[in-house]
């Protein structure tokens, strides 16, 4: 049985003259290991397993990066950032993803990330327009998926079905992640 995560960070609001109020407390578990993988410090349960979610995106970009994809396709630094992070669906993000897709010779119709209402509206506390047609470009993961497609183009792998766990891209991601975290692929959930 895993322990309950412990409070790690408290954010406050206020001013030195009037005092501070705790606004949020963020709980979690943290583990620190040395170069040999020996556990040297921790807070909470150091063996707690969780979903990595978007924190895994830089690792998912590794096969494309290690294949020199950004240089081969002439990607700008801003485009490289879109491969490694979530975006909020602002126009500059959509333009960046479209630019990546154009450089690899594909379009938004090849994205298999699904459609999503841009996170931007949550961030600015506005309702999303109800009459807007959302496309895969708006999905917060479309930058990562454009990098996936870039890897497929570099390696002659099919672009259709690239999200299938048995697709060559997904096998390459799994292998590079296992190497990066020094675990056998069989040890990863």
C-alpha cells in the first residue's frame, strides 16, 4: 500500500505590510537518487508510481531529436519547444505546429491526437466560443504529435497509426525512455 503524498509546497498571496495567506498547498512524493540509482533523499513515498502525463514529452521527443530531425527539417527553437511541451492553443502555437507540419511535408489531417478545446480559455477565465470548430491543431499535444510525424518521415515509417503501441515510433520512444531512465523496457508499465 502506498503512503499518502506529503505537502511539498505552499503558495501564498499577500503583501509584507498586510501579511500572507496560504492559497494552495501542493502535495506529492519526491525521490532523489545518485548516479548509481541509490536512493539518497525523499519526501513522501519514494516508490510511489504515478502517471507521467505531459512531463514525459521531452523524453517522447528523444527519438526525433537523436535522429537529428530538428536540423534535417530546419526547425526553429520555438518549434522545438512545441515538440517537448503542451501548448494552450493560442494562434502562435497553431502557427508553430502548422509550420512544423509543413516542413515535414504533412498537414493537420495527419495528426492523431484528436481535437480539443484550447487550454487558453481556462487560463484567461473565458468561456470557449461555442460556434468554433476545433481541429487537432488546437489539441494541447499537437506539437508533440507533429514531432512524432517528423520521426516517421525521417525513418520511412507509416504516418497512419503512429499512436499504436506497436508502431515503430512507439517502440523507439519506449526504447529511448528505457535507456534514459536506465530500466529495462519490461519494467515500465
